[in-house]
C-alpha cells in the first residue's frame, strides 16, 4: 500500500512540469515580447537626426552640415521628435509685435495636416521679418494637442549655424522652432504662439 502511494506521488511530481508547460502554452503567442515590440513601434513613429537633417536642409535650402549642427543641438536636449512643422511666417515689431505663420504638420503614417500660428510679443524689439520656420514637435501623441497656446521658454533663444532656435512648452508638448538667420528680429521679447487648424487674424 505504501509502495503504491509512493509510486503515485512520483508520477504526480513528474507530471508537474508538463502541466506547467501546458498552462504556458495557452498564453497568447509572444506575450513576453509585448513591451519590446511596443517600444519598437513607438520608435518607428519618431524621426531620427538624419531624417530631420535631410528634411530641414531641403526646406531651408542650406547645407546638410549647417542643418546638422542645429539638429544636434536640439536632439541633445530633447531627443527624437514625433512630428515636425514646416512653413512660412512673417511679422514685425515696434516694442509690441505680431507674428503670423502657416505650414504643414508632418507625422509618420499620417497625411500632412495644414496648421496656422500667430502670436504677440512685447519687449525691446524692433524690426520685421519674413522667414521659413521648421519646428520639431515632441510628445504630440494626438494632433489636437498642438492646438493651444505655447509660451516661449525663458532664456531659450539660441543661434546655431545661422539658425535661430527657441523652445515652447505647454500641456506636456514641447516645440522647437528653427528659423533662418535672416528671419530673426533684433531685441529681447516675451511672447507666445497660438496654433490652430484654421486661419485667424486676431493676434491674441
């Protein structure tokens, strides 16, 4: 009797790995790889430095080397963007100024979307400009997150290889507009920009 119980116990122990294996076999295939795959999909929707350098150089009509310096500066701070905006803008100021622009929001796996921006500035500012603007967009996730007011980050105006760069942040989204040197206005100002999906001439 005891011998029979002993043999039955051994059979149960031997069957345990098989039972465990059969339990794992019913889990969704590749479940353990979900996190790496999700990370890979996210990286597929962002832009590399080479992609942004090529797109920006073609847009501005400048050398890849000059564009690469500006891109390297922003990527060092913010990493890879998940969208960018390319367009034209104009404005002017005598202490109080205004800026208007329009362009296209570019995202991977989506059709380009036309967008507009405008905003005032106040400060020691004098001059006018017509320029191209190439804006890197971070943590956008949904297009609607772009359509809000973005104040400039204090002290974030830089000039790298003839490109003026500043940062704007709001609601978890960060923008890094890059403008040609010709389009820079002389002076120091406080400003914000409002982005919309339709044109509006009211500056505020």
